């Protein structure tokens, strides 16, 4: 097994591992170590069935249940994301357009620890996924900002319309679609602190006046999205990506709606952020 960094910010490609086959414990220990170190890991040239992807994902922990109707007909741990059509209707989740930086399931009590995405069909241009290093963003905050967020929680809301959350005009979230988590969370495996706020789903910081909350959130969003803290992944068919939602954020570039982008997703259950 060889581990090759993808960028100075985060991410590494793992070579010499076939996720369709059972993986020896010693080899998997190296994969897990690389995930914790680099936050995003890439295995290229994979050819995976649903069951093979699920089996590999389960090595990292319990799988999250799918809360939408877009799960596979044969495996409820699998979700399809994209814009393929059946009988004239799009059948995948999150089908089109640009998507702002976010962390998967951050609005739930126990958000996903990891997301594993397998590329089946990609457009000729666009549809890239960007990743941001939330460790580096926390470390780069001014000392006074770190003090102001210490011990505070931010309310995360699922109110997705493709753009930035409308903090002023949003309606009350549905049950199970909102939760308050630490603004800076501690990773259970590494012990490092990472920012846990994002443009797409963070509504406000509890206990602060609206203006102060907005100012702090804006500072953190801009810090998270600094180019030196991000990596942009250009997909190839057969790419298998696993990212750590506890210390990264991700976003999606726009793409031509007349071209298919079709991905298979499995999420790994996390603990309540602390």
C-alpha cells in the first residue's frame, strides 16, 4: 500500500488497495491511519457492487440509516446521488447545481462521521467536489475569536434549497432537522479541534446577539474557505472517496444538467459532537 498526498491542504490517494476484496487487518490499519491523518482518502480505479462498497464502509464503523426515499431498492444503507432520470423524473438525491460548503447530517444529534462516495458516471465538465480542512481553519482563527466561540454551540438546520441558508426568513425546521452542536468540536480519534459551522446549514450561535453571531460566522466561513485550506477533486469514473465529516467540509461545483452525474453514497455513523 502506498499513500500519496493530494494537496498541501488535505487529502491523500491510497494505492494498491482493492476495496472490492476483503482487506487484511494490517492493511486496513494503514488505511484508517491515513484517513485520520489526511481527512480525505481516494482510491482510484475501483469497480464496486453495492454490497462490496457497504462491506468496505463497515470496516470504518456502523453505517448511518438513509432518511430519504433515495435509498437503493436492495440495500437501505446505500443512497444514489445525481440526476439520472426514470420515466422522465430525476431519481437521485441532490441532483443539480452548485452546493455550498457543509458537513453531512450536521443537523442531526449524531451526524455522519464519514461519507463514502463512489463515482459511476460523471459529466465532461464541472461537478467537482471541494474539501476544506476544518482543523487548519480553527488554528488560523484569531485568538480572540477562538475565545469567543469556546464552549458555544451553533444551531444547524436542514433547509436546503441549493444556496446559502436564509437565516432571516427561514421557516421552523421539521422535527429531526435541527440540532445545536459545538462551534468547534474535538475529533474523537485525533484530539484536535475543528470548526463545525458552514454556510449551507448553520443558522446562528446560541447565546449571542444576532449581529455578533453573524460577524463570527462570517469570519469562520471565510477562514474555512481560504484557498490554502482547500482541495478540489476532479472526479474520474471508479473513484472512491471517503471524507471525515468531523474535520472537513465539502462543496460541489455546478455542472451541465444535460449530462449525467451519478454517485453511490454510504455514510458512517458518528457520535454526538463534543
